[in-house]
């Protein structure tokens, strides 16, 4: 009997996503092959833990596992047909061979499966087909477990897309993986056939590569939009100016209107992140910078400014 995946991670069936992730990271760190070179038991346990996390961290997979067990995770598994069969079986008093008509308004097998309904009560064979994997019976070759790894890339590479090299545990040539344009913190790339080998001659599992993105010193990202705080001198803010603004595709010239204040924003359409055919915008937030040190020349200018008529900048501020 397959080991319960909740027991594999050491969490309860009601564990939330954060608990599952925290527990997995602790186990994976302890069991990682790099920390246990040559330890076959630790490597096997590491693969089992990765498989458990892959299932329980995915709401859809977790739901199928909770309802049907490991069978529900097989390729080609049809949950709706199995649920329908269970409903039909319960209406027959739990006796699948107890008739084909399903009288009294019950569910008819012909309605569920059409011409593929079993003949002569051979329900074991029929249910075996429902649980089949790509046309093979469930007792045939099964795929290897999916493995999980992570890679950290810089902000610009995540936005533009990049190639990374991964060193496999078996040695040999590094594995080159393309990180798609617009990747973000928490993105996942699936690399087919680079997971654990099958225990009985089936295809290898996949490698699930989690993407971590280093924060940028100046740019911030919100969905597909980028945000940039842009310093302006006092003169540029008062008179207006044309200033250079960096973007993903290179610098562009932005016109600053006279009298610009700190906190005002300019929107550059189509200069954000491109992902899945959609491109966001770049929002430039102006920050008027004042000198941090005074000089005799600056004092003279300030004295001259004090003599000019000015609006009350704090008018209307009250509790």
C-alpha cells in the first residue's frame, strides 16, 4: 500500500498551504542529495517527499488525492465518471451487477457511459479502464515522481526572460532551461522528463523549477506594471524639463511639466512587463530633491525667494 502523503510530510490532513510549505522545506533541506552523498535511502526519501509536496501544494491535485487516493493522480483519470459510477452503485444497494436499467429514477449506466457501459456485470474490468493511464491499465508502468528545485535570477532577467544552467545530480552536461519573459517571484517552470525515474519501466517524472527573483534597487513590480521613483532637481520641477527615464527596452525621454510636485505620477504605456501576450505600463513617480547642504550662494537664493509673493502651502490643513 502506498504511503499516505500527509504522513510523508508529517502534517495533518487539515494543514494549510503555509504549514505544508514550511514542513517540506525543512525536510528537503535535511534530505537533499547534496547533504547526503551516496545515501540511497536519503535520496529515495527525498524523492518521496518531493512527490508528496507536489501533490499537496497543488489544490487541484490535493483535492483528487483526498477523494480518490493515488489513483486520482494518474494521467487519464476521469473523476466525473468515477463519481457517477459510485452514485449508480449506491442506488443499486452497492451491488454493481444488480441490473442495468436502474429503475425508480436511478442513474442508468447507458446514460453515464453510452455504448461503453459494461456487459454481463464485468464492472471490475470497466472500472479498471476508468482508472487507466493513457490507455494502459493502472497495474502497468507508472511515471517517476516529479522533483522540485529552485533558481534565483535578477530582476531584469525575470522581466526580459533568460536561460539558466542547472547541474544535475548525475553529473554530465548542465541542463539548459529557458525562463520565459515576465517570470515573477513564485513562477514555476516544468521541465519534462527530468524528474525521478519510474520504479517499473515507465517514463521519468518532471522537474518543477521554482523561480525566485532578486529585488531591484530602483524598480518595483505590481502584476505586469513597473514603478519607478524618479528624482528631480528643484529647477527641473519648477521650470519643467526633459529627462531620461530607463525602461526595459532602453532609455526614453520624458517631458516634465512646469510646477511638478513630489508624488505626481507619469504613465508610460506599454513600457511595463510583457507576459502571455499582455504588456503592462511603467509608472514614474516624481520625487523633488532639495539640497542637503547650504552654501552662501544657496542662502542668497533662498533670501531672494523669501521676498517673492508666495501661496500659503499649508492653508486648509486642520484637524
